[in-house]
């Protein structure tokens, strides 16, 4: 498996992978207005919008993606195909994000919904810490939807350490 920048040919595969994983992590944990706004069209449009700041994990096929906010060191989205979970793919993507931000930001951050306990365990295992609740304004085609999330951070040393 390698982690590399997303390519245009990946996008038709990434949109449904991302949507399925997003639903796994968010169903039952976010307002109905956000669920209603997260149909297939949202993911198709946004994977194109974010393509330049997306890394993918790939073997003989694309296994997962991570979308990076270079401006402020945010991990905007992380998604691993259900068939590939529990094999280190998410960890490899998260480390690639930390490596990219190291030297540019002293800290990286992300928002995770409180009920997404699998993701929270995963981040904590990788050395991230929960700094408490915040309101995240999720973009939709008709405006912003307020979502209660936990803000997780990880301090980034100038030199990479092994986890
Ligand atoms: C969260 C997610 C990205 C993790 O991806 P993954 O490829 O399964 O991650 P990894 O294989 O690297 O690690 C997963 C598991 O191993 C654990 N783990 C990894 N190495 C470990 C070790 N050496 N010892 C103990 N636990 C370990 C992680 O905490 C996690 O535990 P769990 O399976 O008990 O929940 C994936 O589950 C996913 O896509 N979920 C749906 C979308 C989502 O929720 N995204 C995050 C939104 S904020």
C-alpha cells in the first residue's frame, strides 16, 4: 500500500467510498438537516473541489482518503473503505497528514462527532487528544448546518517521532 496525492482518475471511486464511510461515522450522530444534505451529489462535487488537497491510500485499488486543510492544519475528512478497515490504512493516512503539516503548523486538528466512538478511539491511539466540544459549521448546498463535535488536536514536533 502507498499513500499518494489523489489523481483525476481516482475521483469516480473516491466519491462513493467517501460517502459510504461518512455515513458509517455520522448516521445517528448529526442533525437531520445535515443527513439530508449528504446525498451522492455532495460527495461528487466536494471530492472535485478538494482533489488538490487529498491524499489516497492505494494498493491494487483505492482503499481510503484523507482531505487536508493546509491553511490551518485541519484534517478535514478521513475515510477508509469498509473492506479495508482494521489493517492500518487509516493510520497510514493520518501519519501522512501529520508529516505534511509538520514544520508548517505546530499543531494539527480535526472535528469528530461525539458518537463516532470508533474514530475517537483511533485518534486517541494515534496520540491525538480531545480538547472539548465545539460547534462545527458544516457546509451544505443551502447554507451552513451547526454540528456539535469534539475538537481533537495533536502537537507536531519539528522532527518526526515514531508513534
Ligand atoms: C476511523 C477510520 C478512518 C479508521 O481507519 P482504519 O483503516 O480502520 O484504521 P486502522 O486500521 O489504522 O486502525 C483501526 C483500529 O485499530 C486500532 N489500532 C491500530 N493499531 C493498534 C494497536 N497497535 N493497538 C491497539 N489498537 C490499535 C485503532 O484504534 C482502531 O481500533 P478499533 O478497530 O478497535 O476501532 C475508519 O474506521 C473509517 O473510515 N470510519 C468511517 C469514517 C469515519 O468515521 N471517519 C472519521 C471521521 S472524523
